[in-house]
C-alpha cells in the first residue's frame, strides 16, 4: 500500500519536481507511472525509497508515515522494497550472481536459500547462463535485467521500477511486464515508471500521468 | 501468498535469535574476507600505510624504552651517603653515637655510619699524605660526623630529614649531597614528559593516518556503499568492512612498531652492556617489558578501529541524503 497526501518536492536547486501530489495504490495493485521527461517520475519513486525527502505533505507506505522512519528504520523499510533503477546501479567489482545475492545476504536469507532464489530470479529474466559474468561484460539490456532480478529475488512487498524496459526489445519488454504482472497477482504492490505508452496501453492497468510534477490522471482509488 | 507465508519466506521480521546471530556472523566473515581481499589487491598502499603507522608508533616505544631504562638506572645507582651531619665541637663521642642510634631509628633512614673526629683526622691525614701525629699536634678541628643513607632518594624525603636535624641541639651543620640527585631526577622527569608528549603526538598521528585512509576508502567505494544501502543495508553493515580495515592497519602497524622497537633494543644492547659493565652495574640494561609491548599492540588496534569508525561514520553522513 502506497499513499501520497498532497506531497510536494522542491530540490535544493529550487526546482519543484512534485507539486501537491496525492495518490493511493492498493496492495496487490500494478500501476504505471508515466509523463514527459523531467515530469517527476523518478523523484516520486525516490520518495518512496527515502532516497529523498518530500518538502511538504505525507508519504505513507505499508501504513508507515515515512517522515517518522529514520536511521536503522530506513534500512528495514528498504528491505521491504525491491527497486529497479533507471541507471541499473549494479556493482561492477563482483559477478552477476553476487549482485543479485546482495539484498538476500543483507536481509539474512539462509545460504542454500540464497542460491536457489538467485538462480530462480536470473532464470526469470533469462540470464541464468551469465551468473558468473561481470555486469560490465553485459549489454545495456542485460544489465537492466540483472537489476530486475536483484529487485525481485527477495520477493519484496513492494516493487518499484524506473524505466525497466528502456533498453529492451519489444519481445523482452513484454516478458518483463508479464513477470511484473505475476508479482502483483502474488500480492506485491508494483509501481512502474515508463515512457513505453504503446506497451502499457495494452495492459489494462491504472496509469498515473505526471505533468510538471502534478498528477494529471489516475490518482484516485478508482 | 498469505501475510504469514510472506513474513516467513522473507526472513526479515520474526526470525529466531539463533538465525539472526548466524547471519550476523556470516556478515562478519564476509566483511573480513572482503577486507583482506582488498588489502591484498592494493598491497603497495596497504604496506605503505602500515609502515607509516609502525614508524610513528615506534617513536614513543623507543623513547619509553629509554625512560624505563633511565628510571631503572636511577634506582640502581648507589645512593651514597645522602646526608652528612656534623656535631658541635662540645658533643662527646658517646653523645654522637647516641644521636646516630636515634637517627637510625627514623623511618626514612636506611643506615647510619658514625665517623669520630679521630677517625676523620686519620682519614684526612692519609688524604693529605701527612702523618696523623703531625696533624693532631695542630689540634683536631674536625667534628664527629654521622653519614645517613636514606631509604628514598626523593628530594622531598631528604628535605624532611634535613629539617628534622636542623632543630637538634647537638647538630652544628647538615651537608646535603642532593644536587646531583635533583639533576638526575629532573632529567628523568623531562624524559617522562617528553615520552608523554611523543605518545600524544603518535596517537594523534595514527588517528589522522587511519582516518584519512578510511575516508579515501569510503570515497572510493561510494557507489558500492550507496547501492548497498539502497538494497536495505544499515550503517553497521556498510561500516563493518572499514572497521576491519582499521583493525588490520592497527594490528599490522603495531607489529611493525614492535619490530622496530626490538631491533633498536637489540642494536643498542651491546653498547649498553659494555657501559653497564664498566660501571659494575650488571642489572643496568635496556628495558622493554612484555606488558608494554602488548599495550602498544592493543593501543594500535584500538586506534585503528576508533579512527576507522569515526572517519567512516562521518563520510557516510556526507554521502547520505540527510
Ligand atoms: N537531485 C536533483 N537536484 C535538483 N534537481 C533535480 C534532481 N533530481 C531531479 N531534479 C529535477 O527534478 C525534475 C524531475 O526529475 P525526475 O528525475 O523525477 O524526472 P523523470 O520524470 O524521472 O524524468 P525522466 O523520464 O527523464 O527520467 C527534473 O526537472 C530534474 O531536473
Ligand atoms: Mg527518471
């Protein structure tokens, strides 16, 4: 469950990235977030991750007001969220396997369990044969899929994805979207920021449209 | 998936203590392996940092060896007759010997020796190369004298005894032989203060070295730290490898310092022994006791960990959004 209550975000530069934004996303719901470049999609996701703090308003995730989440609580909060970053954010000093295993290790999964889950996640994104490679040796699309595998491996309660299909061909994009949909059916809240209007318009899910930091459509509870 | 099933499969909340402990140990093991791997891969800079720390720490170590040796030497030095008491002319030998017994019973006095005016005359004549009869014919101007050897060589103790003697009606004069002692003690005090100054400087230098090394390490791994935190690691998790790095630098630096200190001891050992023999002081030798060595090592390790902790915390605060 994700709720924004009249949230505004002004960066230190003075730029208003979000303006008085309110929205509500049910658990088990899959929602797309779209809008022009610079509309504030990444900013919205960063607020949910507590990578940035809102300037005004309230962000509530799984019943917790994020303003009150501090220190060690931030780490706990992030353990419940899987994120696919727009710029991958992989670690290039270790293998694909170790990248995907990192959140599992941090969350405290058992050793055997980690191996099983990492391979399952890599299998889902079609990269099982690359587990020993260094991410640097992978194509942009492959790196993106490693990021997706890392985000889903721990089966988080919430899945955020920022342009997860930006570097993928249509067939792969459709596969990844199907993967996300399966997650939402399994009870995961999924929020996907994307430009790929053609793809999402076929998918019959709620679409939030941002324009200059304000919500144009899709904010309510339907 | 049910709520309960989710919680169980995710393993973050409601996990047994044993499981959490095993996990904690795993994280430590990984941090250690990571640290060792990194130090090995950057062995040149690792070695340089360790050597710098070792050299810095060896300065107070070597100096403390000097101070301890000097202290031991001071205790060893024959205290001689620290105070000489001259009696009035009118005091008889019997009275003088009674006085000497009284003095011998004082707590600060270790032993006394009475020299009668006749003995003194004989000694003087020997020293002058004249026969005692010749001197005696001139009349004996010398008083009886009592030499005191004290249990302590502290100037305060000497002063206390002197003050006591000055009030005694039999006593004409008290000769203090404390100049050289005071001087020696000043040197020892100077050495001690110098040592503490060096200790303070070395501690500060080590903290700065470790702090800067860790600061650079965090800066170099900024991306890794950020990503690790984004996938749910807390500060303890990301700081752990840096603490192990600080520990390793401290321990290795401490060992290098010990190596230097023992080399110095070995190198100076020969000349010191020759010197000691020439003064017939067989117990006079360079001292660098084991507890001091262990203390040095422990200090180095603590410095490493504390320096790393402070620096890493600070650096993490800087790269965090608030
Ligand atoms: N760290 C920052 N400091 C200052 N301004 C920022 C920062 N991050 C984003 N902005 C600004 O906030 C606005 C929204 O940025 P955001 O990244 O949320 O857009 P976006 O919708 O994700 O765009 P894109 O589709 O290109 O990824 C932009 O105008 C951007 O310049
Ligand atoms: Mg963006």
